[in-house]
């Protein structure tokens, strides 16, 4: 194998690793919104109203358990990135098997 091809394969492997790491989510311990300095001792009217609604809803639906509605999670970048990395890995496997069979 020529040295030019070897460095090209090394660069391709490094680029695919960096591309795969691009899709790893970061775990930030800080929030984007500023922190409030003082915490209110008494709950706001909106919080108490929500608590009343939640309490009456919980009493009405004792038979079935429900999960909280936290919104939808956008997994599109992870699916696209995973598919790309899987395709790239399968391409490397096909390439190496082809090289082995042809005797390169």
C-alpha cells in the first residue's frame, strides 16, 4: 500500500470519527436562562391553580396512570448521523473484503 493511500485512509478514519462525535449530545450543567436570586416563599397564583387542576385530575383518573407531557424529542439528527456512520462502516467492510479477494 502506498504511503499516499495510507494517509488518505487515516484522514478518512479521523474524519469519520469526528463526524460520529458531532452527533454525541453535550451534557451542560448550566442553563441558558439566568438564575433568579430569590426564591419566593409562597407559590404564585398560577402554580396553585395548576396544583388544584392536577389534584382534581388525579382524583378523577385514579384507574389509569399517565405520564407527564414533556414535549417531543427531535431525534432526526441522531437518526441521520447514525445512518451515515453505519453506511460508512459498511462501505469500509465491503472495501476491505473486496481488496482481500482481489489480492491487493
